[in-house]
């Protein structure tokens, strides 16, 4: 069992969108050590044993879970919606949530940091570590830096005009590339600079959230930047010119949810309506359109040390691709969620899956819901 600090309150919210729109504004510096707490109890009259039915349309990314949703809160779970998983150089695990800020597990203690501790409010959509060991978080209200003691927040007053962040990456020169609701910004640690991306010529483009939203940013092994857009496919930037990739070029959908490069240089592409695709630099293999996998909303890519590619398909479970065939995991295997957003295997060999319903562990055969009592050990 993990050690804990007591006192944090949880308020069960009646509605929770996958895309939570959070308001802006945050004091720039705060000291989280004054108010760090850990969940120990859930307030309110409703418990998971009282929840029996769901009226959520999981094929609709904006469908809000209600108090009758069995995935609204699993008894003892860490949160009801976990978006990001990251392990820092020290080995600490960080879990980004939708409304509970970020959690840190150091192998012994689970600590929650939220708005009152200084981190920007709203969902956590990006976690990374710079060369100096600073942790950076993309939030719904801007960019947050954590030095181990204090959060420093950057938002509109610092030049990030669109502070609702959806994607975050760091290049070899120490430049942050930040995808927001309305375009891309470069950040050198002090100053934000807008980075204009021309849109592809798409007739009757359709968006999920915003036509300017950059949902995913990837810098490949050749140094080329890939920007996933919400309705205009992929924009590639080689440092001089832009190249657009859309459905007309073989892309399965123009609303991009996730991008990943595997060890062989293939680009894996998740979309909101067209499923998953692999691009080898010349042609696309569209696994969903070819009927090999089921599910049109895909993402959460992860490549393990054996070279297996993992990803999630909304309402259809998780897939593992070993290079020749796919293996599917779902509720029958203990994965008690209709939506996985993050997949990660840590340095200790623990396999984590986060999404609706919180956090799950995979032992190679079946999944277990991770509660405040674990399982945490290897």
C-alpha cells in the first residue's frame, strides 16, 4: 500500500466532457509544498456500487458522462479520466488528468498537484522533461513548469495568446513547440512566438473542436515537424517549406488525433473518424479502412522495447501489432473502459493504460484497475 497525505476533497461533477474547456488565469508562481494532498476518501452520496447503467454515447467525443455512468468513477480509482502518462529521469511517474491536475508516484507516495498547488487549471494534455530536469505540463490554461518545488505558469499575459494547449513537444535545440486551439507557438523558455501553418485546400472541411486546433506535434528522426490538424490533415515542415497530407493523398481522415514514429521510421497516424494508418514515407496502410481493425477514433500510440505497436480504438479496446498481426484487448480481458488515451511501459517494466475510468495495469495477460491501494509494485 502506498503512503499518503490526508485531506484532499473530491467533488463528483455531474458532467465531464472529453474536451474540458477551462477558463484562463493563474498566479504566475505558487508553492505547491504548502498544499499537496492525496485522495483518501470520496465525498458525496454516490458510490460506484450504486452506479449500474450508462447513457453515454461513446462514439461522440463530446458526449458527457453522467452520474449514472459506470465509468464516471470506479470505486477507489485515482481519477475518472486520465489523459497522459510520463516517467521522469528520476523514475517518478506522472499521471495527467482531466480535472484533478497531475499525480506523481515516486514508488512510495502518490501526490496530487492541482490548481491550488499552482499548476495551471483544466486538463493536462502534455508532459515532458527538459535537459535541466524541469517538468513541463500543457494545460487548458497555458504552460506550467515545475522545478521540484514551485510551479511557474505561462499564459496570455506572457504572449501565449491561445492558452488552451492540446499538444507539446521539445526539439533538440531546446525549443518548445506548442499546439493550441488556434495554432502553434514556439517557446524558447522566455518568449512565445506564433508559428503560422498554412492550411491545406480542403473543400467542406469538418472540425471536431476548432479549425485552428493542432492536436498532435511530432518531430521525426530526420528533424521534420509533423502537425496534426483538426480538419486539414497533416502539415509537414522541413525547416523551409510545408507539405500537406490529406485524404486525397491516402490519409484515412483529415481530423488527426495522434502521431507517432516507430523505430523503423514509419509514421503511425490516429484519426477521429477514419481509424488508424501507417505511413512508410511513400504509401499508407489503412488498417481500419481495410477491415483489419475495428474502431474509427484511434490514438494513444506506444512502441514497447520489443517493437510492438500499441494503440487504442474508442469503444473497441486496445490493439497490439507485432509487425504481422494484431491482438485485441477489451473488457473481457479486464480493461474496464471504453476509451484509452495513454499507454506507457515504465523503466521497471510496469505497463500502464489511462483513460475513462482512470488507470489500469497490464500483466501481459489481463488488466487490473489501479486504485489508491495499487497494484503499484512490479
